[in-house]
C-alpha cells in the first residue's frame, strides 16, 4: 500500500542539466578593464526585498557594462513609516 522512499534520494539536489544557480561564483569572467565606461545610477523603490533585488541586478548590469555603480539610497518612504503592528497587517490568528 505504501511505497518505500529512500530519504537520501529524496533530498538529493535536482538534476540541473548543467545549469548552475545565478549566485554561483563565476571564475571564468575576465577581470574588468582598468578604466570604466562611465557611471550607472539606479533608483530603487518598494519594500526592502524589492530594493535588494534591484541593487543585485544593478551590480550585474554595471559589471556587464563595465560601469561604476553609484549605490542608491534606500527608499525609506515606502515601508519605514508604517505604524501598524504585525497583527494589523497579517491575519495572525490563522498562523497559530
């Protein structure tokens, strides 16, 4: 009635067919030229996670473009002025 499951096989990483995570270090990138192609300035907004993602994308774009990234200020107006408590934002009763 029940199928026996090999736990080690269950928790093995999935076959990636040669693909690797985008966060994997890349040793095959040549070092950047000594002179930059200019500056890249980005504007990030939204919540902290959206801003973090935007900065990560900007770092990659600057590397590809051989540009100097001007780090943006965090958009504090989007989330830091919310005076609500977590139980007002989330339905905490359903989490218990």
